[in-house]
C-alpha cells in the first residue's frame, strides 16, 4: 500500500488523528501550539462535516489559551470565542468545526478528507486506509460514539500475547457491546425538530414575563420542557430548533432517523401525536411571535441522552507507540456536557502530546487515562443530578395537567382556534404534493 502520510522523523514526534471533527481539531491545535515542530496529520473519511445542530460552548473551555504564545491560535480562537459570546454561548457544530479547520490550516496541520481515507486497520505504529497507510508515534482516534477504534484498542489491550499484528476493522462488530464501557445507560429520549420561518423571529420564552404567560403553559401542552434556539439564515429566513423529551415508545417508533438522515413530517412513520405537538407549538408561536413557518422545511431527529465511559482509553503497543481514543469514542455525556468535557480533556491531551518524547509516551498515556476518567466521573455526577431534576419537572408537568384548578393552561378549544391560523399546515402534512404543485 502507498504511504500517504509523512514518514517518521526521529527528531520530531509524529501524531496522527483519525477523525476531523471539533474534538480532534481542538486537541490537534493544542499539540501544535505547544510544540510547533510536532508533525500532525489528520484523516477524515467524510469530505464535509454532516452535523449541523446547534451546540452550547462553555466559556471555561477557552482557558487553555493561557498555556500558549502561538499568535495564530490565540487570534483565531479569540475571534471564534467572540462569535460564540455574541450568539449567547451557542454555535452551529458545523460552523465550529469549519473555523477550527481554518486555524489548523494556518498552523500547518496536514489534513486529508474523502472516502479513500476511511480506516481499514490499525497495528503497532501504522494505520491503514482504503488508499494507503500512515505511520505514527501517537495515534488519537476521535471517530464518534460508535467507534471501531475503541473496539480495536480494547482487542489489543485484552490480548496479553498481542505482538503488533493488524486489527482489521471489517472483522469488528458494528454493535456497541456493554463490555466496552465502565458504565453505559440511556438517561432520556429526545427529539429535535428544525424548521424555517419567514423573516426574523424570537424565542417564545424571551423574557421571564413571557415564560410565565406562554412558555409554561406550552410546556404542559408538549408534556416536556422545550429548549428553543433561533438562528438567522439570511434577511428573509430564520431557522428555529426545538428539543423536547419523548417516551421510549415514541423514540423506538422513529428508528432509522438520525443526524445524517432526518425525518420529514410528511413521512407516514411520524405519529399523529408528534405532529399534533408541533402544530400546537407553531400555532402558539404564530400568535405571540408572529412567526410564519415555511412548509416542507421541517426536519426531525430522535436521539438519546446517554452516559458512558470506555473501559480503557489508551494503549501502549509492544514497540512503545501510543494509541488513544478521544471525544465521544471515549466518553458520552448528556446536556451539552460531552463536547464541553472533551474541549477540556482534549486540550490537556494536546498539551501532553506537544511536550512529550518517544520515551515518555507510556507515561503520557497513563496521565491521559487518569485525567479523562476523573473528568468523566465528575461530569457524569453532574449529568445524573440534572437528569433527576428533569424527571422531577416532567412529573410536575404531568401532574399539573391533571388537576382541575389550572389557570395557566392552553385549553383544547383554544389550540384548535389557533391552529386555524395555519391552514396550509393541514394541507401539507396530509397532501404534500398538493401544496408543492398548487393542485
């Protein structure tokens, strides 16, 4: 196979990243800033980052900048930080990844994208792709929650007789096994619905007064607290994203839909109960925010809020090479904690790789494992605490819908009248071709 990566230079450390999402880029930037001479190559099988959901970035994640004097990194991250602050702590995941990639290019990090760079196997000091192979001193795998790199690492670590042979990805199971994790549990089930509206709009709960007047009653209609985000697309269009909790049965009925394959509300697979929730939501937004939804733009994605930490996140090969798994491959946390957690852990890993030597890679791996595990326990405790409060809130909404003395509530007849203001919704959801053709 052709060697598509740079050869090992014994004067510098060679670090290879599998995956080029925000987690991998963030860690690679820290490594390059810590030691400009470190050779870094990144490989990503996708030509374009597919996730475009909005994420919340904790400003504490930028504290790692104090460790560096690199002007390119400081200027680039400062601009990114200001953008996030202006957007009240939120940013599109794709935009976040794109900005990090621009900084990486300026810092001289080599990046490869495309189907030819899908990993086929890993061994002691070499990662193989469909089109070739690359040598490494340290390998960081950030290939997502359903990581085959995690399976490969554990297969190496669990075999006391491993001598550096290839771990072929095609022979690894595509199902996540409980044995891969210290602990794994699905805490909640959610659905994300994105749709476009004409012109500018605003959040339903844009003030405490509006929350008390409208949002709380709407939460009872949705049987869940609703997290809403608004993003301006252009002068004529804005995008609204809402996330709310659903039952396990509702989640199972939406199997097959994911971030790369969103459902449409015209699909017969989408339940009438879920459509009814969105119709009520949009009718209320239309009345109090003058929001006019654009038919056919709705995209629906179910997802779980899970918590897990890999049983092992690093391995030192027989020849002394270091293999680590990072990001969602190592730790998954709900409530926006997963990305924020690794922005902290990844920065620490990047600094360690930028300041280590070949003879100290084993020590670096142990330090990373210890720190990542400690962070996972702490963030996991906070996630479970928040999950308990969410369950209390969901129970309260359910009970408050049953009592007869309700005052702050949307009555069925009121919702029915509000939905009449959106007659095109009925036509589109039940006869989408009629709206599109004008028939």
